[in-house]
């Protein structure tokens, strides 16, 4: 009887996946003609009568904005503090680590960029470190935000925040924003080195015009696709063993589920670092081509 009640309380698979892939959204609701949070996502601020799918173009994923900003402050703040506190002589472990990261990225820029611009180094450093910090969020337990959301409740027992995604790269808007920045610099350096006429001359062939935009879209989708797929696998493992865990007395599937999570997490560390590195290297390569004399 107890097992039957537990089974009845299980979240349907489609709802479970949808919940974990839905962003905390704030935007314009056409139905109510107001700005606010999507319906039934949180209980702190004003919400609208629109669901996430009804918010339209003018909607913002606040969890993505918050996490990307927060992680940027943490990681860039860390390297900034190390730089300000750097000492001559024998460096400490933290300074050694920071210097290793800097020299690694600096070596990649020197080997692959043959122009004279001084902005490429900071751009490569920012893109690699920032994306890496985003990607590391994929190693956090998929139920972490649900756990805190379930325990932060109001006097009526309703969660304050029911939706919050901690992985910015699983939101296609974040990688697309980075790709737009790269496209801006590629366009700028192409015009600066070849003139507006030289830039437009490349698009006489329609295929070149399609290729110009598609390579930047691909830059974003490559990052998004790999991290989204990794997050989905963590969610599927959670479904397989979380649901079975409740159904079979909380013992039978715990160990296999834990092992699968650990194995995938260890493998996923490679993907996390590799995708940040690939994005950085392609950024350098695209800008180097824009600066090259044809």
C-alpha cells in the first residue's frame, strides 16, 4: 500500500524533464498587458497570467543572467585578486595556478593569431574562463535547485522559487550572445583591415553570405548542444534511478545510480573543458582570418 502511494506521487517523466529545462522567465505578457514573471514560477514578485511559452520575444531568462553575471564576478574577481597580490620570487600555489592558466591561453593566442591587436588576448582569456565557469555548473546535482526551492517556502507551504537553471550554457541565448560578440569583432577587424568595400565584396557570392552567418551560429550551437546533451543525460539518470529509488524501498537502485552519475561526471569534465577551449580557439581563428591580408 505504501509503495502504491509513493508510485502515485511520482512526477511524470515529461513533467520532470520540462521542469528541469525551463528557465525562470520575466517578460511582457500580451494577455494581461503587463510585465512580470511567468505564471506559477515563483511567489516573491508579481507574476503574469502568461506561461513561459506565451511570453513572446520580450522575455528574459533571469536565472541565466544571474548565474552568468555571478560566475563572471567570482572567476574574474579571483584572477584580479591574484594579479593584485602577485609577488616576485617564489610564487604560491594559487599564483602558480593563475599563471599556468594565463600562460596556456597566452600561448594559444601567440600560436594562432598573427595580427597586432591587443584585445585578442583578453578576449580569448575572458571567453575561455567564463565559459569554463558556466560549464562547471553542469557538475552540480540536477536536484540541487529543487531541493532548495522545496525548503524555502512561505507560510502557506508554497515554494518561493520553483524554477531556476544553474547552467547558462544549457540556455541557447547565452552561447548565441557570446557568438554575437565574436561576430561583431570579426566584422570590425574585417572592415578595419580590408575596408567596407573589401568586407562587402566577400558577399557577392550568396554562399559566402550564408557561410558568414552560419559559422557564428554553429559556434554557439556547438557549445549549447554539447552542454545541453550532458545536462539531459544527468536528468535521465535522475529519472531512471530517482523514480526507481522511491518505488523499490530506497535501496535497490541507489548504488548503480550513484556509480552512473560519477562515471558520467568524470567523463563530462573532459567535455566541459574541451568546449571552452574549442570556443576560444575558434574565436582566435575567426579574428585571425579577419585580420589576414588576402
